[in-house]
C-alpha cells in the first residue's frame, strides 16, 4: 500500500470556522489552500447568470464541459480566495448567504459534483494542500494523510457568520441567518451524493467553545505528530 498523500482535509458544516482555520493552517505548513465551497458557489453564480435552473440537462452539461475556472489567492489585506469564471472575476456576491444557499442546491447535482471533484483532484494531485469542504475526506481525497471534521452548534455558527458579514459592512438578520444555516446543513447532510459526513478516520473537533487559533494549534500538533507516516 502506498503511503498517504500530504493532503489535509477539513470538512464540516457552514460557518464552523473552516475557512479561517484552513487558510491559517495552510500558511503555517506552507501548503496551498483549496476552498472547494468557492468552486460550488462559482458554478451556482454562473448558472444563475445564464438562467440555468438547478436541474440536470444538456445546457448544464455543456456549461460544465467547457467550464474555465481559476482560483487566485486573496488580495493583500483580504481573506477570500478569488474566483474567475471564463476569465471574469466574480465579486463579493460570491460570498453572500444567498449564494451559499444556491450553491447547496447546485451541489446536489451529480454532473456538478463529478466535474468539480475531478478539478479538485487535479489541483491536489501533487499534494501539499489544505482543502476544505463537505466531502473532501470522504470522496475527493479519501487517501489524505490528515482528515479533520470541524463542527460547532448552529447558534454559534450563525453568530460567527453574522459578525463576519457585519465586519464587511452588511446589515444582518441573525435569526434569518440561523434558519438558513439549519436548512443548508440539513440539505447538505441528507443529499444522496457525497453528503456532509465525517470520514471514519477524521479527527472531530467541536469549535463551539474553542477559538480558531487553538483549533489550528491542535491540528498542527496532530499533523507534526503523525507526519512520519506520509509520502514526501
Ligand atoms: O463552504 P461554503 O459555504 O462556501 O459552501 C457552499 C455550498 O457548496 C455548501 O452549502 C454545499 C456546497 N459544497 C459541497 O457540496 N461540497 C463541498 N466540498 C463544498 C461545498
């Protein structure tokens, strides 16, 4: 059996702190950060722009077959990975809760999952990445060396997401946000294809009571303690 790839997977529900933790951990390890949620959001954005409903069909197949998607690192001082589709950068709209809900709908379509899973596997083929999402440790990189599942209560996640949006100058209805989070989790967990679930070999961390830097420290310590088992 070949040794596991130097890939870190961080799965979990929305708003559990995956992005901050994944980005910080990637920088600490000098690995590339792969935000797969941004890829699903970009597909949803493009489909909406072209008027394609969230159902399989020849037009969706055509769009996916020729899809040109590029991921760029955040701008200096920024946090979010930037996404270009067909050479055009998608603006802040990519990160809205509404786009998250829409991405959740498109992400349940087999055609969309097959295309993005393949793209993600290509990006990760050389290893040395920290990838975050819902199915990264179970479907995309089942042979990753380190797998984590980052959870937190829905209330804590809604509060964190609200603070994040407020820091971007947006007005937020926290109750509506909580309802959206609960609905999106339910849909992501109950879909038949690549549902949100912890891989059997994932380390589960509940971040409800732990700050992000402590979560990163725990993950980093675990990785250092077990890195001798990996491919170089
Ligand atoms: O992580 P995020 O909130 O940006 O993800 C948006 C949606 O995309 C999420 O609700 C479900 C979907 N998604 C997925 O199905 N699989 C992934 N690996 C990442 C995201």
